[in-house]
C-alpha cells in the first residue's frame, strides 16, 4: 500500500516537472528574440545577426526544431551556454548550488528549530507577557524586509563592531593551510547571511507552531493525558508537540524549496555566490540561458521539497496511511 | 462504613460567576452515582474539579476527601498540589471522556499510550509484564489483543470507547468518572458499553460516577442519582425513588418531558424557558423563573434537605404528595 502511495506521489512530481520544462521553453519565447539585445551593438550587420541566430538555433522552426532540440538538451542536462561567462549554464549552476544549499539549509534548520521551540513556549504561556513579547518579536522579523535586516547586520557586526566579514563566502586570495581553517573561514562568512535568513523565516515557523500548539492543547486527549497523572511538561513534549509538528513539517519542506529561489536578496547583499546571486546577475545581463536554467532548478527544488514533505508526513502521521 | 468519596461545598467560579455553586455528595465503595442535568449545568465541570483538571481560568474551592482501599489516611484532594494530584490521578480516580474520537493521541499506538499510564503508577517497568497487563485489559473489555498495536483512527467509535475503558482500568482505580461515555455511539454500541461498565463495576468493585443528560442511561446503570440545575444539586436519592416519586419540580418536569414507549403519541412537553446565565443567577431558588409552582417563598434559597428515606430535594414545598397540573398551577400563579 505504501509503495503504491509513494509511486503515485513520485509520478505526480515527474508530471509537474515535465510541465515546468515545457512552460519554461515558451516563457522565454514570449519574451521576444534574444538577439535583439545584440542589435544595440553599433555597426552590427544583418549577416552577422543572421549568423548569431543560426548559432543559437533561432532560425529553426519553433516547435519541430527549437522545442525538440530544447527537450533533448534538457534531458541530457545541457542547459546551454551563459552569454556573459561563456561557460555552460549547468556548470554555473553546479558551482552555485552548494553555496545556496548551505545558506538555505542552515537558515531553514535554525529557523525551524528556534521558531518551533519559541512557538511551544508561547502557546503554553498563552496570553502572558512572554507570549505577547515573542509574538511581537516574531511579527517584527516576519514583517521586516530581509535585505533591510541584512544591511543592519552588516552595519552593526561588520562596520560598527567589525568582528565579522561583510560579504563573500570566504576570504579571497588566501591559501588555506588545512581544511579546518577553510571550514572555519566559511563558517565565519556564513554567520551574518544565515542570521538574516533565519530571522526572515523565523516568524512564520513561530506563528504556525504557536497556533498549531494552541489548537492541540484544547484537544480532549491532552486532558486525558493530564488525567493519567502525566506531568504537564511531559504532556507537552510527548503528546502536544508531536501532534502540533505536522503542519510545521509541511511548511518547512515547502519553504525549503521556495527559499532556494527566495535567497536572491540576501545572497546579493552578502555577495554570497549562490543561485540567488547568479539569478540577480543574469537578470542584469539579460542572460536568458542562465535564467532558463535557474528557473528549472528552482521549480525542481519546490517539486522535490513537496515530495519530501509528503514522505515526512506519511512517516509522522499514521492517519495518512489509511487514506 | 466510611464512604469512598466525600465532597462538600464544591464551588467553581469563572471570574466570580459560579459555574458549580456548592455541591455536596457522598459516594460509597462500589456505588454508581448518576449525575444528570441539562447542558451547561456544571456536570462536566464537577467531574474535572474532582481531578483538579479545570482550565486555569476557573478557580475551585471546597473539600474533597478520598478514602481508597488500602490507603492508611484519607486523601484530602482539596488541599493537594498539582504534583500531589499527579499521584492520585489514574491511580485512584480515572476518567472516561465523552467523544471517544479525540480522547487518544492520534499519532501514538494504543499500547504505547497504555504502557505510559501503567508505568507512571507502578513499578512494572518490564515490557513483558506491561504487555501482559495490556492484553489482559483488552480481553476484559472485549477487544482483540491485536488492536493494541493499532492507532486510534484504525478503530471504530465503539472500539475506541472500549479502549478508553481499558485505559481507565489500567491502574486499578477505585473510582471511574465516566462523562457522557455513550453519547457519541449508536444505540447498540451504547447498550454494549453500558453493560460492560456495569459488569466491570460488579467484578472489580469499582465506584462509578456516570455523567449523562440521558436519564434512561442513568436509570439502567446507577444506584443513586443526583439531578443538577444551574450549578447545584436540586435532588438526589436512589434511582427508583427519584424516578417514581420526584420531589423537585425540575426533576418532575424533566421526567415528564421523556417520551413514553407505548404511551400516547405526540411531543412530550418541554420545560419552558432556558437555564439562567451563571453571571447573574436569579435570586433564591435557581429554578424559580421556570417553575410553574413558584410562590413568594421561592425568593429565599431552598436548602437541600432530606424529604423521604434517602431522598433529598432543594424545594420549599417538598415533600410533594401530589403534583398539580403544571399548566393550571402556572396560570394560577400568574393570577395571584
């Protein structure tokens, strides 16, 4: 039963991905002829333009030529060549992806842990000062734009109290004597962007966990567990939290997918060489092949994260198996 | 013989408004007491107050003394702290809740939930011993032992209520409080669960407080019954005497409102009006505004006093030898 369920979910994910690939092709055709930006180069001759078009395969018919080429190339992970760096788009993405995963992974993990922990605290102290304080704090970080938080962090911890680097993923031009010092250097660079990321995500996790806990705590089984003589803190940790975690798991998995693309502003501010910064530069340079590639990766991230959330839910909530 | 549980002047208030307003009762070992009344009259609140499980917005006072079998000294529940109550809960008093649907943690297997309760109150730490205890309990309540490995949602409503009863018995308590244990079940399951409770009470010598708005359910199961109205007990006594010869107008009208099988067809007469708002209870007798027999005396609070053998009622005019027709009495009262 569970195998069939998983196969169904995986098949749905593949269908979604195929749709994204097709949509991605037409999205960039609608934007117009990419060679038009080269016509801004003075003195370009029509022959040169025609050569450019045939180089990019833009002279072929749309469906039978360009689309077929595109599907074939995408299937073999050939996402084209960046117009700016002249490197393969796939290589650009492969270089940037680990940095984004590191930043987003650390940020999501910290935000989930801290947010849900604070949510539990607030829900069990509902209506008291600590609850109101936490609610105010989390609404503030939720509402504040992440780039503003990033700038404030740079201002305070890199400028006024210069203890942390203001940007980049590691100190440039340094030969590291060992991998330990290299990791330490990266970790130092990671602190500020990861903090900004955590603060950006924290509020949602806190609010979801708090309201989920408040709901669960009014359930009958909580009263029954208390009636069995179980101390309150164990009622909370063993029965309330596992039930309240369910909506949070979905949110955090889906968020992880979405945030891979959403780290654009934070990565730009901290010059973090991840997918976000790659996207930002590609937009500035009208680098269509790169944009097409990162869009595909972002979508694949969201689809994969959703699949992961389904699997986690399946594992955490026995009721899912029955349906 | 001293009683198992003695409750006197139990009061529960919410921001000064009385929810339970001075309830007294005694319960003997092995006795079944029925607590009846309309929704919102304070039945469930009384049950939760006995285990001190009320939400923090409610404050309770009054004395509650429990004398469980084998205990050297009576347990003064009223004075116990939260930590002290944790030792009493389930060990001496357990609870079967209304709505069997939500009474178990949905994401834990049933045996894990039972083992947790058993381990809390006994030295049985070994998995085998606990497992044997659980399968014994499942046999007692008539469930297949394999059901213990299941999750709550995999069982039917009736099975879940049996699980709750098994859970309530797992620490051999001397008192089980059953709050509307059959409300969410169909009639056949209702009868089965009631029979099970009855059988267990006899074989285990359990005392039972059965809370229900269904007088039929209480009549079948209980030795004594207490009728609650607006946070007070208005009448109490042996089930037969109260049903055959009610001594409080509320009880009388409540019984009259039951349809009689084989009797005349038609709608049973409802009691006009609604229960009072606990924030501003009426002066004197709480039932006065709805009572067809109310007179000027009723502006003074009637005490609960013995009016027949073992039967008490809180009405100035009890004992009632003969009940006048309520409609005629109400009409006469308006003229006067």
